[in-house]
């Protein structure tokens, strides 16, 4: 099995590649532009293997993508490359439109040309997995869950750009008969997570005795999934998901942001004596514009059709994650030099 993974130097993409190379024994080509969020050091465990290759390519570059496909000849494309941070999308949406929409369009068009020229047996085996987010569904109130039938209602430039790319992917399946499958997953956390997102930012700020910013009143709810559970789900959906279908991925682990931050503080109180109680560092700060109140995934389809289950609960996963950051300063210290955790995504006074 030869798998072309886009965005493989990112948080989830690197977990997918480690899974495919180390657990499944697949051949993988990682195609990544190496933006600020791309970190090849996340792939240390596979970098020397003959079954792993890397090409620094922008997914908007059709000629480079077409050439990568014709040389590598993938059986499967797993498309994860994206601009992924909501707060950055508020400050500047252009890169999100370019990479998430135009880049996905380019991936679909290049894959279509490649797939159409395959011999019939390879053509029917080929799959294009478009990896997306539950944020396309918008915000839930206190009750209910996102299902695959929930109408799209994105709030942020990030989620709007992902929604657009999902529509393109599904249109390519309907119009061209391309074997596309789409997955929509809830918030991930775990090792190798860029420290701009809530969980790694909280861990590193707490370690350094810096304030822990909680947006608004901290009551917003996210449904957390350990990244390695997501990587297994993506492999399964690409392998056995029905063509043209969408699969929601989530671990049934809803937590309010303030509970997440307090849990991290408690774990650090046990593992890292300096600065305890870490909860004293919590600061409630101005809310994010357009902040979705609650996300929660109904993963019944993935569980019943494909037999997937999340292996980590939030309790086991968050403890593993905190320990990982304590043990792997070599990975995150250089990233903190480039981005020190300052607040992103606030509109200038009067502009919003
Ligand atoms: P990430 O920001 O950690 O990594 C994105 C990767 O894509 C980086 O390696 C970056 O260099 C690369 N990239 C960006 N623009 C590119 C371009 N133009 N060409 C080639 N490579 C480019 O993101 P992530 O958290 O790993 O998310 C991966 C995918 O999963 C995204 O599509 C995201 O929308 C989706 N997703 C993320 C989450 C989450 O909680 N992080 C949840 C559900 C879905
Ligand atoms: P984030 O990790 O940015 O993921 P997403 O916006 O894609 O869900 O944020 C998770 C939640 O945490 C979200 O409700 C915003 C909130 N948040 C904070 O309260 N403080 C922070 O410093 C960050 C980055 C996020």
C-alpha cells in the first residue's frame, strides 16, 4: 500500500504517518510546505526508513503535486494539509482561503487526472480521503450532537474554508465519480501539538509560570480526541469507508475549557513541583470573536459501520500528553522561540 499524505509534518498528519509506517508497514510520501506549523522533527521515528519519503511542496502548486503523484503512484491520498488555527484565521483569512480551498481544489484535480489514467483494477482500489473538522457544523447549544446529516453552518474563516473544501470533495465524488471519502473530527490533543492551541499552550505556559489565558468565561465546550485514536480512525475510513460518504470522528469526551485547563494544572501540581498550585496562573481574557459555544460528535456511524472505538479517555490521554511535554522539551523549545504564546485573534478596538 502506497499512501500520499499531505500535511504530514503537522500535528495529526505526523501521527497518521507514524501509524502507517510503523504499525501498518505502508509506504508513505509526505507532501508538506513546512509552514510555521510543519515540523519534520515530529517524524524522527520514521525519517531513516526506506518506506518513508518527504517532498517540500505547496498543495496549491498543481505541477508539483501532479509530478509527485505520477512518480510515487499512490493507492491512496490522505489530504490533511491545511491552515488549522481559528485565531490566526481571524487575523488573516487569505492563507486559509488559498491553502484550504484552492489547495484542496488542486489536490482533487490532480488526483482526478491521476486516478482516471490508472488501469481499471487500481482505479477501483484508489481512495482520496479528505480530512476535515466538526467546526463546519457551527455551534451547538446545551443539547444535541453533530451527526453526518447536520447542516453546515461555519462561524470562523477557518471553519468556512474547511466547509468549502468539504463541498468540493463531495462534488468531485458526485460529479466525476471520484472515490472520495470525507471525515469530520472533533478537537484533537496529544504529542507534537503546536503550542498555539489550548492544550499545549496551557501546558507550556504553566511550566514557564506564564498566565493561562481562558477566553470569555471558560464555559465553551469541546469534544476531545487523542490524536492517535484519530490517526487509526483515518486509516480505517480510508480503507473501508464507503465512497462518497462522510464519517464523523469523536471520542465522546466533552469538557468545558476551564475544566481542561484546571485538569492540566492538577496534573502538573503532581508532576512538576515548581509553581504549584498552577491554577493561580489562570486568567480570564477577552472572548474570541464568533466563539462557538459547544461542539460534540455523534460517532455512531464510524463505530457501528467500521468498528472503531477511541482507546483513550480524556483522563488517560491528558495525563499522557502532559507527561510527553515534560519529557520532550527538545521538540517544543525551538517552536516556542518562533511563537511565544502571545494572544492571537483579537480584533482591534472598534474594528469588530
Ligand atoms: P497543523 O496546523 O498541525 O498541520 C498542518 C500541516 O499542513 C503543516 O505541516 C503545514 O506545514 C502543512 N501545510 C499548510 N499549508 C500547506 C500548503 N499550502 N501546502 C502543503 N502543506 C501545507 O494541522 P493539524 O491540526 O494537524 O490538522 C490537520 C488536518 O486535520 C487539517 O485539515 C485540519 O483542518 C483537520 N482537523 C484538525 C483538528 C484538530 O483538532 N487539530 C480536528 C479535526 C480536523
Ligand atoms: P483551540 O485549541 O484554538 O481549538 P478550536 O478553536 O479549533 O476549538 O481552542 C479550543 C478552545 O479553547 C476554544 O473554545 C478556544 C479556547 N481557548 C482559550 O480559552 N484560550 C486559549 O489560549 C486558546 C488558544 C483557546
